[in-house]
């Protein structure tokens, strides 16, 4: 599975640097972004610590954004992750997701 790092996000444009087998591709607006798949991948990246330190709050944040964007797969992962988090951590992740969505 590819790993995604947020390079930039603008209201009408998103570019995620996709790193995997040494190739750097740019994902531009399209199905992965529109259906929330790219944000789902970001959530998994932070949950598993792929290329970044494990950060459950960030993982939950990106899974929240993915769900909002329509990625149904993120629902179960978000619920599983929430079982390992405190109420304060969940509230922080939800706040960060709302802030992100309000800006973008």
C-alpha cells in the first residue's frame, strides 16, 4: 500500500506526495480525494506509524475527514482507533478535523 504525506491542500486543489517504491507521483484532484480515500490513507499512515511517528490524534483527525468526504472504509477504522484513545484525545481530533474542513 502506498504512503501519503500531505504536501499542500488548497480549497480547489490537493497535491499529496505519494511515496512507495521510490517513485514520487503527485495525486491531483480526482477520485481518491473526492471520495476521501487519500485522507483515509493519511489516517492509516499516522495510526500505523508509516513514515511518521504514531499519532492517534492525527490518525483520528484524518479518518474523520475521510468519513466526511464519503470514505465508508474509514468508519470502522475510526471506531477501532477511538477505543484506544481518551475522551480528550478524541475531542482534540474532532476539533482539528472541523478546523481543517472549515478552511478547506
